[in-house]
């Protein structure tokens, strides 16, 4: 496995911003707007849930890859890349998940 697959994919997604939507799936998503990509993310998340429920490892891998891919498309559409997410995950690494969630609660939450 290569360590730079996210970088290579992010670079490809950026390049597709100027591609012909008739010849590129990603360019066609960009042309349809953010809502189309968000819809795909919802579809892929649902498919991943179904795959995980089935317990079929190959299906879980396939659907996770689809979800991650479409999430990366959304990030590119939003002017972000995977490095921003990796930096946020790194920031959280030494932090308790329970503590982090507690900090996010507002007085209005139960």
C-alpha cells in the first residue's frame, strides 16, 4: 500500500475540476453541484451500513472505498483536501473521545 494514495487521489480530483463532464464521472458530479455529491455520500453511507450488517468483508471494503471517494469529492468541491481531515484527526489523537464530546455539549443539550 502506498502512503500517498490520498494525496494522489486529491490531486486527481482537483484536475477533474477542469475536465469535460461528458468524459469524467467526477467532472459530472462537479457540474451537477454540491447537492449531487451530498446525495451520493448519503447513498454510499446507506450501502456501507447494509454491507456492514451483512458482515461480508469484501462488500464492506468496497462500500467504504465508495464512501471515502465521494467524501473526498465533496471536500474538493468545498476547497478542502484530505490533509485538513488528517490534521484534525492528528489533533484529536491524544484526546479522550469522551472528553472531546463533552466539550462540544452546549447547555441546551440533554
